[in-house]
């Protein structure tokens, strides 16, 4: 079952999300400042300029705290997909804590504004969980590449 805006509003502080970015069945997440620009990435005047042909690891501003009975799917906002961005992966397990990292490629050179929404997070109820995430990305800060 997808968690709706009423549940998201009631749990926004605990989840680490901005109540102003809640949609009917998701919450928008904002682009954080990469700790160190990677190859094919430039930062200029609050804009992140991405080159095609490279996987860019982009952090969220938000540090998420997933409850033990929820999982989430991270998706690009449709406006960003229409602008030529592509993203793979994006599952967030119960118990995860930290900034999320989107692995993004672009079709052509693209500018993104740091601090602006670029992802959506859709929360799902998970039944009968007796373990939570405790993997290598727990408590991530900023963009995290493959470990």
C-alpha cells in the first residue's frame, strides 16, 4: 500500500522530509551540493552542470529516516525525465538512515539548480519485517558512490 499525504504530513519530522514538498502520494526531494564534483560535473552560480555519458552521483538535501515498517522507491520527477535525465535503481529499505544518492545520466549537457526538487520518494507499507537495513550505505552523508 502506498502511503498518502495525510500519513506523510503526520510523519514528516520523523521521516526527515519537508512538509512543503509533500504531494498526494509522494514527497519531492531536493538536490544537495555534491561534496566534490566528479568528472563531467561543474558547479557554477548555484547550478550543477552535468555532461552526458557519465554516471553522476547526486545527493539529496534531506537525510531520510525510514521506519522499520516502510520501504520507499526513489524516482526522478517527471519534469527532470522530460529534460533528458535518466536514473536507475532507487529502492530504500526499512531502517535506512541518511542522505539518498541518485545515480543519474543525462542525454545532453544539463543544468540543475542546487536546492530544487529533482526526485520523488514514494513510501510503501511493509508487513512482517523482522530485520532492518544495516548495510554499507547506512548513515550516508552527501553523495555516495559504489562501496
